[in-house]
């Protein structure tokens, strides 16, 4: 992955965190809704088991299971990260492997 692509992903994550905290300077507030099926789809798009996905992205396997089963819903930065994973899975994997 190029440095420019990585910086773009990082800027997006930082902006998402600022927006999740209610920082109005971060831009127009965007609310991302992640449904249980979306979590499972994001995981499958990167081709990882629950355990591998949780480990790769710093989540607990129990949390991931609860998200996928609809028992809990991701919030804040986790919501943004899952959206990025589902939209740009290859870029995310390249970014975290370096």
C-alpha cells in the first residue's frame, strides 16, 4: 500500500473518532449503522475466522460473536472500522500488515 493510501485511511479513522466524540469541527456528523449481517460480511470479506478477525483487529472473540448474533452493536470507532473493512478490505489488511 502506498503511503498516501495509508494516510487517507488514518485521516478517515481520526475524523471518525472525532465525529464519534461529537467534535463539530470534524465535519458534518455522519451516523454509521452497522447491522449484525454487516459485521459477518466484513469478516468474511477479509477471509478470517472469528478468532482470527478478533485478534487481527484487537477485538475480543466474544464481542465479535455478540455483534454477529445481534446481541450487541458496535459503537464509535469500531463502527467506522467495520465500515472501512467492508468497503476496502484489501486496503485495511495491507495497512495493518506493515
